C-alpha cells in the first residue's frame, strides 16, 4: 500500500503545484481551492507512506517525480519548455529514483 499512497501523494502534489500558477497569488477561488486541497491530500498520503517507506526514500521519490511531472505539465500547458541542461538534470533525477528503488537496501523489494 505504501507505493499506492506515494503515487496518490505525488499526483495530488503535481495537481496542486500546477494549479498554483493559475491561482494568480491566491486571487482566484477555484485554482486556490485546488491548491489547498491538493497539498493537504499530498501531505496526508505522504504521512501514510511513512509507515512503510523510510522518510528519506519516500521524500526523494516524491520530490523527484514531482519535479519531472510538474516540468512536463509546465511545458504542455504553460509553454514553459525546459532547455537541454534542465532536461539532463531531470533525467538524472529519474535515474536517481530508479537507483533507489532497484538497488537500495533501505526499502523492501
């Protein structure tokens, strides 16, 4: 269940972060509501994750995948295309998440 909760936390955080731009500094009600509910959901499910996955590993996966997914949404919906160094950096983040999940002894496989 830990990884299912982690996936929910990541999706909620990505939705909230994506809505943050549309909230226009919390001046628009619907996007602002999405931000608050999204972050509350993300942190709630992240807290459930910590029952089964170590905090450092869970946070690394949550933050790393969140960064990449928000960058993709930024490129698609906000036309904020990352340059080559940014793409390379995100590939390194994904590689790090894979290394943690495949090789780390701190999580059960």
